[in-house]
């Protein structure tokens, strides 16, 4: 299924993430198949996906997977890639992302051409709003991961849903300044 996560047809991408979410919520040994590749591909989906519905489903799947691994005491399946995740999120908007930080799928390719504009940071093809939305989604996923990692999953249910709230941003085209809308 992984090669289809970045498919050119959006409904295929959504179906794959929904299927992975079903597997993540199933009562099976998660630590056996939820490994670093699984989380790297979900994280990449957060960073590269322009469609909000796919991004939200990916976020939910990522957080569900973290919760399952925290419960099993196997968070090292995710935390082994933290440095890489932070490097991806901290890439300046409008700058190309380092392809070496991304998990390759299939025959050694990063993905389909659907990722090229986002990977290149091309603001003429991808809106600033989309770029910000993907980075915010990825930062929320990292925040959730850090909460589970810090608590070893013990108090993860006590954490407020601040990470789940959607922040809407509006962009001033002249200055590229972000303003939070209440």
C-alpha cells in the first residue's frame, strides 16, 4: 500500500490512509508492523499533502499509531526519526526540502510528480496557505509524539486537545505575514 500514499489521484491517497487507520485501530500486535517506515510515510504525507481531508486523516492515523505504540512501550519505532522530522518541518517555506530526509517508496523513487512543487518549495505552484497548513499539521504531529514520548503514554489522555484544534491563517500577499483568525 505504501507506494500509493503519494499517488497522483487524491482518492487513492485518501483510501490508503483510511486503510492504514483501520489497521492502526485493529486489535493486533502493532509493534510488529508499525515501524519507522510506517511513521515516516505518514509524516511525509502530513508535510506534502495539500488536501485538508487527506492531511486530517493522516494526522489521526499518526496519532492513533503513536498511542498504540506508547501503550505497547514501543515508541522507539517512531522516535528514531525525530531529528529527520524536525529537519523537514524546519525547512524554510519557499526553499527546497532535502529529499534525503524522506523515506523512499517502491523502486527507489520519492513519489509521483504530485510532490514536486511542494518538495521544491515552489510558491508559484503551491499556495502559501497550503505550505503553512502542511507545516502546522506536521508540527502538531511532532507535539503529540513528544507528549507520548515524555509521558511514556501514561498520561496521554490527560493532554488537552490543543493539538487537534485547527488554526486558520490568512496571508497578506505583500508581506507574507500570518495573522491568526480567532
